[in-house]
C-alpha cells in the first residue's frame, strides 16, 4: 500500500516537471547579493601617555631658562666676542623651538632636554664673556678713578668720591653673585660718578681762576654757568649720576668758554691802540670772530662759543705778537738787543708758520712764548737808547763845560795880558 502511494507521488512530480518544461524556458533565478567580507582585524597601538602638568612645567621652565640666557648673552654682545660659540648656541635654541612637543610625555621630555642643552650653551658663553667684561670694566673704573683723583676730586669732594668707591664695591659683589645685569648697572653708575667728579673738579678750579674777572665783566653769564654746576650737584643727590655727569661736563665746557673769552679780551686790551694803528684789518677780523662767539653763546651753542672764543684769542695773539715785533723793530731792537730779538724772531716764525697752516693749538703757545721776549728786546733797546742819550747829554755837558772853562781861561789870559 505504501509503495503504491510513493509511486503515485513520484509520477505526479514527473508530470509537473514535464508540463513546466513544455510551457517554455523559465526565467533565471533572482541574484542574491553576497554578504560583504568582514574587515581585517585592526591593530590597536599601545596607549601613548600624555604629559602631566609637572612635565609641562619642567618644559616651560627649561624654555624660559634658555630664553633668559640667550637674552643675557645677546645683551653682552656675545656674537662679537665669541661668534662661533654664539652660532652653536643659536643652533641648539632654534632646534629646541622648532621641535617643541607638548602632546606626549616623551616628546615633552625630549623638548626639555633640548632647551636645557641650549641654555647650558648660552650660560657657558656668558661665563666666558663675564670674565672679559669684568677685566675691561675693572680697568676702565680704575682709570676713571685715577682721572678724578688727579683732577682734585679727592681733596675737593672726598665724600662724593667715597660714594663712588662704594658703588664699585657693590657692583663687584653683584658680579660675584652672578647678577650680571646688576653688576653692569652698578659699574656704569660708578663710571658716571667718577666722570662727574673729574669734570666737576676741573670746573671748580676753572671757576676759581676766572671768577674775579668774570664777575667784573659778565656777572650774569657767570651766574648762568654757576646754576648749571649747582644743578649737576642736585642730580647727584637724586642719584641721577648720568645727569650729574652731563651737567658737570656742561659746566666745564661753559667755564672753558668763559676763560677763552676772558683771555681774548685781555690780549686785545693790551694791544688794541697800537694794533689799530699797525694791523687794523687783522684786528677787525679777530673782532668778528669774537662777536661770533657771543652770538653762539646766546644761542646756547656753548661748544661753538668756546671754539670761536679760542680762535679769537689765537687771532689776537697773532696780532699781539706782530705788534710787539714791529715795536721792537721801531726801537732798533734787532741791532740794539740783537740776541734777544733773534731769539724772539725764531719763535715768532715758527708760530706764524703754524698759524698760517691753521695749526692754532701749536701756534698759540709759541706766540705767547715770543711776546715777552720781544718786549724784553724792546726794553733793552730803550734802555740802551736812554743810556746813549744820557751819555750824549753828559758828553755835550762836558763839551759845554770845557767850552766854558776855555772861555774863562781866555778871559783870564786876556785880563793878564792887559
């Protein structure tokens, strides 16, 4: 019974298959999309630790240290003193800047090491420079102090000199403590102090020399200069040592201009009358320069005033020497006092050559040297003339007396004959 059923089922399936085949070719079966292949397994890198705050702080400190050392070396002109060392340090610093890494702990630590290397290179350079600078500055300070003492600062301003010496000691202490900025600042102050003392002492002495004549001729101008000197002292008291230095230098310049003007005036006074007669053109030219000095002073060009006053003084000396020489010639000193005149003439010729060559600083002392010798020659010539005139007078007197004696004798003889 079971076999019969199975046969019926099979026959039914065959019949269906044949029927379908006879109806035509069936459509192709629908394409079923393939499932995508699973991606390859991803290799997960090990975890990279980020820098903690302590690591970043260390990096920042190293960068700041390198930057500070670099600035200090630059401020002390390291590139000029040690150019190859400077370039090496600069290269290290540039690498540290370009490769600075704050994203990972290892990168930050490597950056820190690079900055420390640059800092150490700059610091080694600073040590080398500091030794050179110390030696140069120590000599400069020693020379400046000697100049101040030689100008009389120790005798005139002992307390101020001690203050300057103390500034040097303080700068030395700062240098030993590696406070190079403080040491430099202190040394610069001490240099300014010594310079102010030197010029101040010179100005004080110059004022003592010219005060009497200046008070007589130009009291207002003298007060103007005195005010500049007092202002310099006030600046010192306010610890503005550079201002004190400038003020002392200004006062010295102005007193120097006053001295040159006084000297020019005094020379002119001595020779004016005779020079106007003998050398009017040269005297007029010197006067023009003297007036130019006054104009420059009134325009606050004190250096120009001093230079013009000195030039006027030398021009007056030239006129004075020429006047004294001509006076000596008029008195026949070239024969009556030949030795003295020839001595003065030799100096005068040297002075005149220097003057014509515009070597005024050489000419002035030579003119001053020959002036008294010409005067001495003139004096000797006058004395010889007076002596000759006296001898002639006495001779004339003797002749007169002899004539009188002869006449008396003649009268006696004539009376006796009678």
